[in-house]
């Protein structure tokens, strides 16, 4: 298992464009499948509602479709109202959490950097420069 993970990591480092393309294709496929399933669920619910309204109120097809349209619009607006109540608060809370996380990580990095000796600081910078230069020359 570790060998497979290591080979996957090396593959991503060796061919980042192919790995990114494969990942984006996979995400696109999953997104299409999820949207298709949601659409099928909506159509099934609409068909069931059509059937219930038509038999409960003995209406013709056009009247049933109008009633179902307004019922679905009402349900959609109620759902949007609840989303409007929930989403901004959660986005604000997530943003504040990300800012706090960033501040903690930045302070941790500054503390780590301050605790290093001059030789270790030079080693860290040299390894970073060599890695970026090697990737620029050989990876692209």
C-alpha cells in the first residue's frame, strides 16, 4: 500500500498536468452523475405530485400542471429562505475559523524559524531553492 501511494505521489510530481487533467475529469464525471441523480429524483417527485393532485382534486392535465408548478415554486422559495438564513452565518464562521487557523500557522512558522540556527536557516532556504529550480528545469 505504501509503495502504491509513493508511486502515485511520484506520478503526480512527474506529470502534474496529466494528474490534474485526470482529477478534473473525475470530478466532472462525479458532478454530472450527481446532477443527473438529483434531476431524476426531482422528476419522480414531480410525477408523484402530479398524480396525487390529479386524482385528489379531479383536475385536467393543464390545471394539475399549474397547481404543481406553484407548489414547487413555493417549496423552492421556502428552501431558499432557509438557505438564506443559514448560509451567511456558516460562511462567516468558516471565514473566521480560516483566519484563526492562518494566524496560528503563521505564528508557528515564525516561532520555528526563530528557533533555528543560522546554518539550519541556510539549509532550509537552499533546499527550497534547489527544489524549485529542479522542478522548473526538469518538471516542466
